[in-house]
C-alpha cells in the first residue's frame, strides 16, 4: 500500500512538473508575440487606447513571467503619457492578480 502511495505521489509530481514546463513555454511564446506588437506601438507612437488596452489585457495573464512583466511595464510607462487613469487601473490589475506582497499587506 505504501509503495502504491509513493508511486501515486511520484506520478503527481511528474504531472505538475510537466504542467509547469508547459506554462513556461507558453509564456515564452506569448512574450515573443507580444513583444513584436509592443515594439510596433512604441515605434509608431500609436495613441489608440483600444489597441493598447487590448495588448495590456492579454499580457496580464502572462505577467507571472519576468520577461512579460518587463514588457507590460514598458507598455504601461508609454500608455501613462496618454491616459494616466487607465494606466493606473492596469497597474492595480497587475497587483491584484500577481503581486504577492500586496496579498500579505491585506492579511491580519
């Protein structure tokens, strides 16, 4: 029985490891795609809120990845000059979703 439990735990750990690797690969692919779009916005000095916000919305899901977070911050810095209020909402959305320190401040 103990051997069966050990095998079950080993299988579960391997499954979790595969999911984590897949998540990182997906984040890397997303970062490559979004970086092209962000570079285009910055290069062309796009001022279209819909376009910028659409990118920020999509990028937010991948901000657990450090490279994506840097890209997200770059776009937020750019967008702040266009619409500071909307940009602040994206900063707060990031904090609510990913910032662990913020979670600890609200505990106890």
